[in-house]
C-alpha cells in the first residue's frame, strides 16, 4: 500500500520530481557510513574464533596429515610402489604411488587380525593338553550375561558377576561339564597304571600260596571284576580275556537239569531303568553283554557281572532319532558277533559295528519295496549268513523275504497260505532253512538250499497261532537238526512237537499230534524261547501280570518252585536266555531288566 501511495503522489505532482531528486542527491543520508560498516575484530576475538572454528590453513594441514597417517598405516614402509618412506618425510606424494596401490579389495581379515591365532592355540594347548581343532575369532568379541539367564547363574564366581567374554564362557562351561562328568579311569593313563599295580599287589598278597592254575584263574577274575566297566567298548570286544567268564557252553560245565524242581537264584538287576518299555533283549554269543531297546529309540549295552562292586554297569548307549525301536539283536554267529541289527516300524533298518562304531542304514529291499513297508520283524540265522524279514503284504497269505546279512541283498522269498498273514517264523539250527507259521495254523518247512517247501502241516487246534520256537538237537541233519518245535496260540495253549519222530516217519503228517500240550498260561502266548542246550523252555504272555512259566524239556513238565507268588516279573515285555543257558533275563513294561542265575 505504501508503494501504491507513492506512485499516486508522484503522478499528481510531476513538477516536484526533479526537485525531489536533486534534493536527495544534495542532501546527506540519514545514517552515516561509519554506522553501517562492520567493526574490525581485535586480536583476542580472532584467536578465539580460530580455536573454536579453525581456519582454512588449519583445515588443509589437518586433512593433509590425516591422509598421510592413513596411508602410512595401510601401507608399511617399502610397500608404496618402491617409494622411499623415510621417518623424516613430511609430505605424502600421491603421484609416487602406483595406480594398483590406490585401491584394494576387502577379502577378509588382514594379517594383523590373524596374528592372535597362534597365541590362542598355545593357551588352549596348555589348558587341555591338545591343540584345539578350530578357533572361533568371535569368542573374543561376544559378551554373555550370566545373571540374566537362570541356567547360567551357576557359572558365576561371585554373586555380583554378570558379563563375561566368549572365551571365559567356554572355559566355565568346560569346567562345569568336567565337574558333573569326571574323567573315567580308562581315559586317565596315570589312574589306569595305579589301578593295575594295585590289582597286582592285591593278587600277590591273596594268592601267594595257591597253585599256578588257580593263580591264573583268580587273576583273570580279579581283573574282570575291577576294570571291566571302565575299559572302552572297542577294547572290551577285542580282548576276550578281560571278561569275567566266557558265555560259550563247554562240555565240562554242562549239567542236566532236574524236572519239577529247579535251582534258580535271583541276581542283581541291570543298572538303571529305561525311559520306556523294553521290547527286545539279546545276549552276546561270546561275551557277558546284554543288549536292550524299546520305543525310546535308545539301545543300551550292559556288562553282565552281578558279583562285581558295581553290578551290571552300562557300557554304552546309542540313540536313533525318530525311530521307536521294536527289535535289536546281536549277530548270532561268532564271525560277526560284534554286529548289532535293530529296527522299528519304519521302511529301513540299521546295523551297528561295535568295534568301529560305524552305523549303516538299509533303506529298502530292491524289487520288493511294496511287500516290505516295515522292517520291524526280523530274525537272524545262527550261521551268520541270512536274515529273514516278515513282509507287510497279506495278499494270498504272508511272505518272508530272505536277505544276505553282509550285503542286505535279496535272496529268496517264502510264502504261507491262509488268512491273516505270517504269525511268526524261526530259522533252523544250521541256517539252511526255516519254519514259517501262518495265523490260521498252517506251518511250512522251507529249505533254503533247495529253494522249495519240503513239508506243510497244520497245528492242532489252530486257534489264532501267535509264536513258534525251535530247540534241542538231533543227530540227523534233516529239518536243520532241531528236535523240538513249540507253537503258541491266542488261547495260551502251547503245543510241543518232537521232530525226531517226524524224521523217522519220513516227514510230518498233515495234522500231527503234539507230544505235549501245555495249558499253564490262559492269555495269548507272546514269547516262546528254548535254552541253547535244549533243556529249558520259557513261555510267557504280556497280557497278564507275572505270566511266565519254565518247562523242563526232556520230561515236558512245568517247574513247581518257580515262579512264586512274590516273583517280581510285572507285565513281561521281553525274555532272553544267555548262550551258556545259565542266565535268564526278563524285561517288563516299567523299563526294568531282572536277572536270574540258573544253577541246576
């Protein structure tokens, strides 16, 4: 508005414009030049401004010195394209630097960052005795709070301690582990030598007046009872002299059992309780080892030594994830007795070599995958060559696939007719054939050498047959050399047949008459097992508590004094007899394994 007003005034008074302009030129301005000029800074203000903000000269010097220091740090003396880097050089001439040295590619930590690695190796080797296989450089940089995590508070030295670096955290974890699990004697050379000298000294004092043979025998017993559970598993299996006794039966130690009354004594139970039901038990053929497994996917290996200070200790265990185990067996042949076969309700099974620790997985039976969808039911031949797998297909009856134990290659297939499929099967003693039992009661005698069925017969009664077992010995090699065959059923009745009579008659009839029918069990028969010497038959049922009976095979009579009303069997889930026929192992659904010693 002021600008518009001035224009109106100038239009109305045109004659006054020159005078006004002349007046402005001749008159002095309202403010003097001295008032509008900036005052000059004194020396004190200039120094303060330089200290606070700096000046151009200082900025250039700082930039120059920064570039020079950074180049000297990244490129040591003598590495800048051959230029002479003397200590009194004041300026850094980039013109003297090669073009290749002006840029670099970051390919990881520099040599200065790796100098600390040998020192860490030296420190770790002093603490542990062996150099570490790998060192994590981040351990020095990370920080762990011990107070914030309740599980880590036990690692603190004092109550107020909280933060530690990664190296100290690793050290304290190692100390905590060694505190909970001390170094065993077999891993400590000094302790092993001291233990050996103590045993020898005790042996000399206690057996100085004995004969040489007794001394040798006592020495073996002493070594076994003291250090068996402390030796590594590979050493145990390689050195048979370190065991308490051989489990193989000998002619001198074998004795006949009396009928009706048996001398049996309960031994110490197997150490510990399994986390689930135990579905399988197996004794080693030569050494006092017991294998157990169950749905917990864990295989446990115990040393059977009831008279040692620590009876029946656990030697080792193996856990297979996501595989609830149904069966686990030692290879019954002396040539492959260190091998373990185990499987669950899966399309595969595993083998475990105890000497090397190697575990192999066999995932399929080529050409028969549809008939073998589960490998949880198998048995091994005593000759160590064959493996029989019960097929899952029930079309046209049931099948058993025969594999090679060493290569897992399919060899042959046996089929039984009838409804319901395969109830059970058993290998002959010589491993050259098997007896296959269908759920409808039909039995098949199949020869592996001839690849054909020799005989077919039907069990008397045939009310839902469940299990079959072979035992005893006969001089003839016909039908594998087994004398006795026992067949269990859903009614609990067990029929025992004498195959020696079949051999004399040229084979079994279509419906043979059993030599003896045992009716002591009233629930379905789950387990039938002959002792290796053929004198004892164990029959049991898992459907009733304490349902187990012992049979004297030569007379086919039931023992009256065992079991008693207080025998703690529980619900039986697995049964096994030692290879020397002197040890009976019974597992129950509570995960316990109880032992009995058969004396006569």
